[in-house]
C-alpha cells in the first residue's frame, strides 16, 4: 500500500515538474513551434510518465526510508518530539527573517543560495536545541517553584530540585519512610528505563529477585500515595547508552538533578561525572549512635570471622562487630571494648575485643 502511494505521489510530482520545466526546455531547444509541445497538458503528461516510470526503481528505497523514519519517530517520547518541532519552527522563523534582510541586498547569487542554507542550518539547530533542552524548558514553563521566606521577612521563589531514584534505592524501601518524614525536598523522578528494569526484576523466574522487584513496585505506589509533593515518571531515554547507571548520570546532568541511591559503585561513578548524589547508606550511618573507641557494649557473638580466632556480632541496626579473639565465645553474650570504627558509604564496621575482667 505504501509503495502505491509513493508511486502516485511520483506521478503528481512529475506532472508538476513537467509543467514548470519542460516549456523552457522546449524554447531552449527551438521546439516551441510544435503545437503538441505548446500544449501544457502534454508537458504534464510527459513529466508524469517519466517520474512514474522512475518510481518503479526508486519506490523501494523510499519505502525503506519512510519505514525507518516511522521507527525513529515512534521511539521518541512525545515531549521530545513536541519541543524539537517547536525548536524547528523557531529556527525556520529566524531564518525567514534573516532571509528577508538578505533579499534587500539584491545580489543574485547570495539572495538565491544563502536563505536556503540558513533555513537548513537554523532549522536543524532549532530542532536539536528544543530536543536537548526539553527538561529545562519544561521546568521554566511549568513554573515549579516554591516560596521561601527569608530572614528579613521577604518571600523568595526557589526552583524545586529534581531527585532521580535508581533501582537499588526503590527496592531498598527506606526512601518511602524518609520521604514520609519530610526530610526529602523537591520532586522525586523515576525514569522509565528504571521502571522497566524494575519490572524485569519483578517478572524474574528467581523467587528472590521477583520478591524484590514486587517490593520495589509497592514502594513506588506508596510514594505516589503518601508523598505530599509530586512523583514524576519521565519518558526520557538514551538509546545510545545501554547501562542504566550511565543513563541516570546523563539524565541527571540534563535535568541538573541529584541521584538518590544506595549503590556504592553508582556513588563513585557520580563523583567522577561531577553529579551530586545522595546515598541512603550515608544518611543511615549519619543518624546511627556514635560509637567511641574505648566504649564498652554488650553483644552476642553469633559466628566466626574471616580471620583466625575472630568472632562476629551484630547491633540491632545491623552494624557488624568484629570481635578479636571472640571465636571461643560463639553463642554467648559478652562485654566487648571498642577498639576502632571503620566508616564507609557501604556501611559501618566496628572492631572490638572482649573486655578483660
């Protein structure tokens, strides 16, 4: 069907081109005296016939081109396409205004060539600008800002901050509790590629992964129901990037957003790309009770450690305590003395030894 439509289009285009270009060609070849050639309908028929015959050789290529364009356009989010088109219109308008000024110069070559080049260049730049700056334009036109009262009593509008959620922090679930307390300001953003990854985990054949994926979806639903401010799901994607973490980093750069995560490796990648990251583990460690070397605590040694004669115990919040010489106390409640504390983004580890009687 598409091939037939293209052939019909070639037929009409050929007729129009024949009507425009064939009479001057006849005059150039001194054939204007022929009554058949002076008939405009004959020129239309000749042009239509020539391009219709040519369509049998070119129609397959045009079908492939249109099919490829359809696939590209259907993959683009509607907002990207809309802002890209608006940018194209603005670029063409600027090119038209500049072209009007150039036409006043009355220089044959310049007035004929430069406006066409400007239309192509400025139209392309306008499309690329509107396409790439979509999120910033949305942020400007949506007017998402909050009013903050200053110390002098004046009210100042502050632009709300976007915070991107990655898969690990959604599955972890603590973000819902933190959000309920009101400590997380701004708009929580869940990219569609993160939601897709979460759905794949929820559909996994592995029972543990399936449970974690469904928990993540439940956490998102809870965030949407309980959070006072908006939870935004964005369709922005980057087809040239396969890794979800790198997509998050690029999206954070485009939106000037922060990334909420508890993934230690993503934390390091964000630091390399100069993207601000909020690590839930860092927050959890910050609010844990401070343990000072030399302090005594009561623990239960539950298993042996990696090194020789070590025992391992845990606090109520899950913090691991490595007890030097504690292997012989497995299963017993003993008093230990803290020797050192190791604090990282991955968690906190306490080293201790049994208290001497």
